C-alpha cells in the first residue's frame, strides 16, 4: 500500500522543523492498525502540490514524481492520495475545482502505471486550514481565499473520486489542523486519519475477498 501526500503524510510537527516518529505519523499508525497482512509505504514530502510549480522550492509537483514512485513500488494493492493543502497557497491563485483536477491528473497516472495490476485508490481530501490562517502572524503563504478554497476541496474531490472510480475520505470530517500552526496535524489528528483510512481499507479488502 502506497500513502502519497505532502507534509501531513510526512509527519511534520506543527510549529517546528521536526518530524513525528514513525509510530505517531498516520501511515505508521495505519500499519499498526492493518497488521502484518499489509505493508504500508510512506511517500510524504513537505510542500508537495498536485501539479503546481513552487518557484522557491524544487521537486514539489506530485505529477512529476508519481510515475517513478509507482514504478518503484508496484505491484500495489492500494494507493492512498492526500494532497491539496499546498495548492491552496495564495501565490498559486487556483480554485478548489482546479485543485481537484490536479488530483485527477495524479490518479490517471497511477491508473496508467498500474494497468496490469490495478490497485484500489483512495482519494483523501485534506483537513481544512485553520480559521485564522490568514492573519499576518500565521503562515504568510495563505490568505482568506486559501481558507475558503480549503473548505471547498472535499465536495470537489468527492465528485472527482466518484467519476474516477476511487474511494473517498474527507479528512476534515475526522480531524483538524493543530492550533499551533493551523496547517499541520497534531498527534490526535494523525491517529484519527489512520483509523479512518484503516476502516475504509479493511472494508475494501473484505469486499475484494
């Protein structure tokens, strides 16, 4: 199983430059919940976007990395994709619809590269940005529009996932960002997402037989 995402999959500790331990990060917790019948592969990167290029930091577009990533790890039974938070940054100026289309491009690549052994794909809409993210003392990369866009992601992701034949989870229905930086998950958030993903994967695995 491949878990592909940004800093909230990497396990960035809110308000620091550090990383949570493996057992705290949601992919690591997911591994514990699923047990030895599953092997969870972490592919989280700080600042990763769907298709948008960050002029300040290189190698952040998921669309550029997903092909070698999938080719490295296939065959895959499950792929979990949680992206979109960084696409909400004000300097990209894109809508929730456009971000969902970016995720759809990543999904299409996964399908193309796994055509001989198609995995179940779970699309996860990320947690919303915190309500005061736009204030100057918080992250300057996000503004009020960013907050509004983040709150519209789930509805658009759900439509996209249904059209693409993917499973869907709205992470904001089970978790929220830490109050420390209004972007990153705390330990409680990582645990909640791991539990929600595990429930969906186990149900899908039972259905597959």
